[in-house]
């Protein structure tokens, strides 16, 4: 498989990405305070970024959380709203 092609159900889909200055923009996502998510619950929380995101962006966990955090797609120049799930 070529690195710029995704094969889905036998169909080849070209994939490309481009970043200004040749590298992606990364920002830390911060909560205002510590939050406890009760068992079998979902919590949605507004967050702040430590750097501006000039285009649409994806918020995702580093995988170190004890709860689930689905990826979230956000519009440019907006503070993210993230979801935490304790199953």
C-alpha cells in the first residue's frame, strides 16, 4: 500500500495532508479545574488551548487518561468542547 493511498472496501482513496511551514500545529488542551467523572457517566467540558489554531483541528487524548475521550473535530479559532466517558 502506498503511504498516500487509503484502501477501503477495495476502493483506493488518495490521502494527502499539508502543513504550513512543513509541520503540524500542536497546542495543549487545558481544563480550568480537576473533574471527577462518575462511573457510567459522560461529561462534556469547555477547554482552553495554549496556542491559537488558525484552521479546523482535531482534539485527541494522549492515551494516558483513565477515562475515554473520543476525538473531537473543532472549527478554527474556537475553544474546544471535549467529552469524557467513564465506563
